């Protein structure tokens, strides 16, 4: 039991480290700590709710009525900081129509880790992960770790 939990912890840590390395290499406009908090929140959402989960920011009466935890509670940051950080690691579509015009299985992410699609229905926002890019980052991270150990 402990071995299985330990392997799961190592895999989660590898995943988060690979994503944080991507952030350090790719972005300049947001602090790595902010991006890391957003990534951890997103990763926890994907793990608990799956791809395409819904999360609201939590600063309007409509969103508070939807219930559940919101980004404001989880990440303890304001909307501007969240949006700035997310836009460095993900792409935002302001409608389902905009997303559907672009969506073909790859280009909707535009080389970023995540995308979110805002809908007019109850002002919900759906979050998706670029699994292909994440897996590639994890492989690169693990290969680099193995090379460092071999030297």
C-alpha cells in the first residue's frame, strides 16, 4: 500500500515539476510561483473532475450560487492575477462557437498547456488539458533526470 502511494506521489511530483519547468522556460510575464499555483489548481481539478471540468472564479452572485469551490478560494489570488497567469500557460476562448471554429484536436491549444472555454450558459468556464504536450514534457523531464544521474 505504501509503495503504491509513494509511486503515485513521485508521478505527481514529476508531472508538476515538468509543468513548472515548462513555465520557467516559456513565460516571462508572470512569476513562476503564480503559474505553479495555477498549474497545481488545474491539475487537482483534472484529477478530481476529469478533462473538461467546470470551475468559476467566485466573485459574482451567479457564480456563488453554482456552489463548490472556486478559483478565488483555492488559489487565494485576484481575478487579474489569475487571468494573467492562465494566459501565459493556456489559451482562452470566449465562446463555444469560437472554440468549435478552431478545434481540430491540436490547434485549440496553440502550443500551450491548457485551454478554457467560457460559455454564456450560467457563465460557466470549462478547462481542458493538452495531454500530448504534458506527456512530452514529462518524458523530457525524466530523460533529463536520467542523464543527470548518469553523469
